[in-house]
């Protein structure tokens, strides 16, 4: 696997009525609050108003494939 240092890879399970975009809003919002509280100087390094990029990639896997990861 080609892992890049500026990327985060997650394998998460969502309820059937949840959307990937809503899950990412929660993850990004929560992690941003924690990181900016822990490291307030990060605000000075931002080029915009967010720690996160505007885009993301999501792929679904089945239970069979997920169990092999």
C-alpha cells in the first residue's frame, strides 16, 4: 500500500441511514476542534479557514472484503 504522510485512511462502519458526507462533516469538525485547541498555532499556518481539504475519496466495501482488511 502506498501510504502518503499527508493523507488519512479510515475504515468505518456507518448505519444504513447515514451518509458518507455527514460522517465526514462530524469527523472533520471534531478533529479540527481538538487539533486547534491542542495546537493553537496551527491557525497561523492555514491557507484557508479549514484544516481539511475540500475534497475526499470514499469507497464502500462489503462485510466479506472488510473482514480481510
